[in-house]
C-alpha cells in the first residue's frame, strides 16, 4: 500500500477502539428505482450519527498530551469532539452560537458529560469562531478544525477505507457529499491509490457551492452568501488542505442540489426505508436523480453522512418538498365582495385540491377582497386547471410561490 493507504489503514485500526465499522448496506429500493446496484455507507449509524466522530478521534488521539481541546461548531463536529473528550477523559470547550437549537446543545452536553463545557457566544458563526480561537490561544489548548486539518482528513479517510474492505471489489461510482472537504478530499486521495478506476461524484447544496467555486477559481474562495438549510454542508469557503487534494477534479463531477429537492429525498428515505437523514446526509442519495443515465447497471456507493435530523424541522421539510414537486402553491386571489362568493369559489376547487391556508381581508370600500391562498393537490397539472376555472369565473389569481421574499414573509 502507498503512504496514504497505510495512514488510512492505521487510522481505521485505531478507530475500532472507539466504535465498530458502520454498515455498508445494499438498498433494494434505490437499486430498483435506478436500475443499478446501490449501496449506502451508513455514517448516520455511528455513535454520534455522523462521520465527524472519525476526524475528531484521529486528531485528538494524536494530540493526547494536550490538556484542553477547543472547537467551534453548532452541529456534528461539536458532538464528535464531545464524545471523544469523554472517551479520552480530556477537557473540551465547545463554542456554539447563541442561536443554536437547544436540542443540539443538549446532545453535545450528553455526549461529553462532565468533560465538556459548552459556551454560547455570538449570533453568527464567524463571531463564535473568533471567540473560540482567542480562548484556545489564551489557555494553550489545541484547536480542532472541523475539516481543514491533516489529522482530521486522515480520520475521515476511514469511511472510504472501510467501504473498500466491506465491498466485494471497488465500486464503479462513489458519491460523496461536500462541505469543507474533509470527507471528499480523503476519499479522492485513497481511491486514486487503491481504486483509480472508480468515478467519484462530489455533491454540495446549491446554496453553498464552495467546491464548485474553488474548482473554477483554482483555489478556495469565500462565497458572498450561503443558504444554511443544509447546515452540515453549508460552508462559505472550503479548506486549503482539503482543496489541495481536490484541485484538478473534473468540474462535471461536481454536482449541486437544490435545497428543496433534498427535502423530497429526506421524506422518501424516511417513509419508504425508515432511514432518518439530515439534509447533508441526504445529498449523495439525492444526487442519484442527476446521475441516473450514468449509473445504470453499475455498482454505486453513496455516503449517507449524517442522521442528526431535528424533527421540529419536519413541517418545513414537508413544505419545501411539496413546493419543489409542484404539489403546493401560494396565490393572491381577488374575490368579489358579495354574498355567496366564497361558496362559488369552493365549488371551483377540484376533487384533489385541499386548502392549506386561507386569509381574507374584507374592505368595505372595495368591490373585491384579497385572499392569501395556499393549496395542496395530488398532481402539479391540477393547478393549471384550477387557474382556468377561477379566471373563467372572473376571479383573478396570481401565483406567488416563486416569490421568495413573499413566501418567506407569509410561511
């Protein structure tokens, strides 16, 4: 084995002291849908329900002489660091934004126990990061980057190393999610050495295309704006160390997925397979929709990178999925202000049209009232039929579903 393969093998052996290898499972549902041999590397089944535990354990184990470990994170990295702090019986100070959901704070404290202190600092992550780095310098601790650290990258390589050991021969295609690049860069380095014939596809959210930006520029660049919905992969700038291993990849192998479409996959995996994935954890599976013509008849491995899904987000996920699928729309309806107008409107609804929202403001000095209308239906084409019926009846209607500012205000 070459150098990085040896490092990954040794890191994998060390990892067994902490937890067993995560399963590599063939998924019959996805295999049937895409007419391919689809396997899932189930990182959502690690002790902290994400692969971030691996990088934290590898990096902290190599710095065992340090008394204090410090990190800044509002998600999986924090939980991985906390878990390892308790295992190694080392003090950890984890900085999280003040706006971090209480559920994530509780889980971090649960994993770390008495060995971890959580400090809530800053409304935005950049403020949290600066505070954590200043504290780390003051106490002489070791700062743990979530991805841009060579020891963290080596630890994340154990995902790919395990996959190669578990699968009967290397896959034809490997699909990996991308945030800061720790997992994807380690996968590329290892597969280039051990399975160079395997095609790798890198998947990031449309609102956080840090890899695509870096590939185009030839170096990591900071995105002006990031959609944080896919919080596990919403990174404004990928790491210098991680991009060093990703530089030169084919831009056609970098895919970006709309945040709303990811929600469809989250619901499908939950309802059909009973697999709970967070948005970042569903990225690789969702990308199969864009790869369907390229993977037919091939052996494909997708990394389901995390399952820390907050079920309080379920209504938002359903809302986004329905809108993307064209099964839910919002309208502004002008309704005549006369007796029986509402009854006439209801009679125009189709058998599968369900009113999800109805807000009517009657103004006595006008002939028409304005209605904010939300409708769910079974097929996208039902909306065109409803619009025609309403217009024929003299009820003007305007679709505002695509108006992000309006939808953000009312939903």
